[in-house]
């Protein structure tokens, strides 16, 4: 058991002691009664994930920004960190991290319990349901050569785990250099990790800077990035030309993306 875990349980014990000194009498006995034992790494990880003690000033926990009811993401472009300071990038979801190769700081055992595979899409793939006409059109469009969505958003979690520049870097108004800050390679300017798309309908706002509030806005951007950013630097070649999607095609893509929401979140909302 490492020092982090030891300190965590010491803090719990110390807090219980303070309660005893305040309340006194018979109530003091219950204050020292241990809560249900944490018997697995996953359970400990969940407890730590929700505990503010791990932050520098004891004001926020992982769950303060990775909100379970919103697919373990946040609802604002930039989350509130310690000392009330805003983060520099949008908070990503931590769902479906089991097979991801890149991490910042994660509680592996707990996050392995956050896999989702019970969406309408999964039921469709198992031949349990049929998609609506719009959802089916959206699925076909998603994997088509016209949109090339599947070039990057593929596999069980709809990500290739690579880094791409989708045109949101111009060195001025959009000046987050992304992957370049790690590698210092010019070809990595403006590149960010391709996110998975499971539960994407829950995790607005979108993009690394949270600049889009809805899936409709995201689809509109991909339809014609040049209409949003006039002089992008190092944009991926697959986004060089507008897609020229019709209004119906845009709506169909959004309908398909919404099929990726796991049923456990559908029940909560």
C-alpha cells in the first residue's frame, strides 16, 4: 500500500476523531465505527476519485470535473480547478479508457469499471433492434468515403488513438499547439488525440477548447472547417475540402451519434 493510500486512510481516521471530540457521549461510538470496508482496488479507486483530499487545496475531486451524469465529462468549456483557476482545455470523458494507450493521471482499477457497451448501436450490432431510417442513413454516411469519419473514429470505442489536427490551430485566436508541446515536432502543431465517440451526446461542450455546444455545431464544422477558421495551420489533408452535406445528411449523422449513448445514462436523464 503506497503512501498516498496510507495518507488517505489516516485522514479519514483523523476526521472521525474530530467528530468524536465535538459530539461526545454515546454518539462518539458510532463516529469511530468504520464504514463498509473497501475490499477491492476498484472500490478504493472509486472512493479516491470522489475525494477532494487528493487536490492541492482539498477543494476539488476528480468527480468535480468528470461528472458521472454527463458521461464523466464536464458541462463547461473549461473546468474550475484549484484556487478557482480555470483549466486550459476542455475536460474529456474518462469512460472506455481500458484500451487507451495515453493517459494523464488515472485510477486504473476504477476506470476499468467504466466501460460501456449497452447502447442502441450495440443492440443494433447484435441484431436485437433495427435503427430508424435516419439512424441507418447516418451510420452509412459515417463509414462512407464522403465523410471519412471512420478513418479516425473506428474500432469498438470509435477512436484510432492517434493525434490529428482538425483545423483548430491558427497560431493567433486558436493558439493551443496541442501535441507539439510534448514532442516539439513541427508536424505535431495543433494535433490533439482523437476522442472516442461513445456517449458523445452527453459530453458537450466539444473540442479541446469547448468551442461547440452541440453535436449539430460539430457536424457543421466538419462539413466546412474553412467557414470557421480562415487560415488553419497544419490541418489534416482529409479536411482540406468541404463535405457539402445536405441538411438531412447532417441531421442523420447526429441521429447516428446519439445511438452511441449507453442505456445506463439514458435512464439517468
